[in-house]
């Protein structure tokens, strides 16, 4: 029988075997007490199984308060649990309820984090996954053998459609590959969605007609489902190539509904990620997270960036990039979106750590606030990446390309 396996990091004051068995029971056929109808045959067919336990360190203080009973010390362990596919079919929301539902509330645990998921082919074959992914986004933008260079329109909110379009004009004339709405910009009164699309696509289409290069703009369609569909149609009819979803806000089912339409590349913004991941013993790790959104069909997914402005470590960012570009599931990598306090000076370390150019490398302030203007910001990022390809350190890059000293003076602190 085909089974799906989830891997957890746990902490418990109880014997790990007993706590893990409670998790398996709670998230499948069992409850806190035996009930009529829970036959041995039923349990054999539908009960979750604890497949592996790897003990780790023991600590004196719980990672999260609220665990009940057990001893005075807290054992950490890696625990793998499997479920029959019969338990949830190919229903992603029910899968998440199984792997990330009430188990976080089980009183036997003082810490629990979903690390990764192993999907059997019997499950994944029901999903198309990313329609475009890395290869398709490169084809849509005409960018090969280097990262896509992108930016976020700033200020985040407040600009009118015409003001936004004027900024877009400057950037596309500078050769930008990708632009996007901020996640805080959707369909506000000061910049109605349809008016913004009309103003921006007039600029992008005119530039493409003149030069043959069509920048990708990710319009934020996050909204109620009917409105998201209407906004999606507006982008398609206007000649756009990309829609953005705040995936944690609209959810798996709504995201998949939009992804399944297949006419636009889908830019997955993960705002709210810290709520899901920041605690070391609560939530979900990125390898598991990106697999769920890959199955839903997202083409591009945020991974933060090296030396970012937030809390996430460089090691975590590198691991996230690697997981997006790994073949499984579906053999369809997701394009990692590097962002959050980025400027060109992080390119050498990004390339050194990842050894890949399959990135959408985004700088908001790093382009828009360049001392010589946004056009110079675009050129600066491309030059920094040329230096990164050459294996230069930041100091060596400035020596080889003296014009980069301007961005170091502005952003290097």
C-alpha cells in the first residue's frame, strides 16, 4: 500500500516512543480512548505508523510551555511517521490537516516542527505542479545563463497608476527583467487594479514592441476568489505574463485554483513565513513548505536572501534555494526568489554559496535607492553578478569594476 512519510523534529518530557505513538494515533484513526468501531482491521488499514525515531539531545527547559506530565527533562528526537494515501486521497488541504493539524496541540510535546515530506509517485502523479517553473520563466523573459534581475515597486503603497507606470518606464528602459507589486498593494482606492494594469502594460507592451524585450510584471491578485479570477483575466487580456499571490493569505486551495488556469506564471510571495518558521521547534521547515506549494503549481517562490534584513540565517536561505531547485517532487523545480534587503554586493556570496544562476534576484531599495537612480541600480546589479560569475570577492569586484564603489558607499554598511 502506498504511504506518505513526514519527518518531524520533536521535543517531549515523555518517552519519545510513547509521544510519537500518540501523534500517529491523533492524526489518523485514534483518539484519546479506544472507541467502538476501531477494529484491528481498520487500524491496520488507516492508522499512521511511526517508522523511525532518532534520539537527539536532552534539555532541561522546554522550548514551548504547556506540555503535561512526563519527567523533568525534555528529550529531542527526529521522528518519521507514515500514512496510507487512503486517509486523504489527493486532497492538499486535508493532507495539511493531517501533517500539520492538531498534532501541534498535543500535550505530550513541548516542541514539534515538520521538516520534510516524502511523497510517493501515486500521490504526486495527480498534480501538474508548476506550469512554467525555472525554464518557463526564462522563456517568458528571454533571460538565459544569468539570474533574472528584478525589483519591487517602492513606495509599497501610495503611488497612483500613472506614477507607478512612470517608474516602470524608467526600469524597463534600463533593462530590468522582472517587476512586481509589493504584497501590500492589491486593489486599493488610490490605485485600482484595472487602472494599474492598463497603465503598466501600456509601458511594457510598447517597450516590447520597440525592442523585443518584454519585462515580466507580477500583479498582486490576492483577494477573494472571484476577484482573483477577474484580476487574472485582466492580466491575460492586457498581455501580461505573471500574477502574484500572497500564498499564506489566500491558502493552498485558492492558490491551486489560480495556478491550474495555466496562462500566467505564478509568483508565490510567502509573507507570514516567520510565523510558520521562526521558532526552532515549532512550525514547518522550508523543504516541506516548498513541496506543498510546488504541488499546488506555484512557479516562483520567495527564499529570502544572503545577509538579509530579516532574522533568517544564510544557511537557511541556502537550504531553501537548494530545495526549490531539487527535482522532487514532479521533476519540476521552482524558481527561487532572492529578496529582502538585497543589493549587488551580496551577489558574490550568493553565487559562492549556491553555485547557481537559476534565481530571480530582487532588490527593491537596492535598485530604487541607488545614488545615480533606478536605471543605474539595474546596471549595478548586473555588473555585480558578472563579478560573481568571475569568482571575485566584493573587494576584488570593486577593483575590477570601479563604478561599483558607488553602491558600496550607499549600501555596504
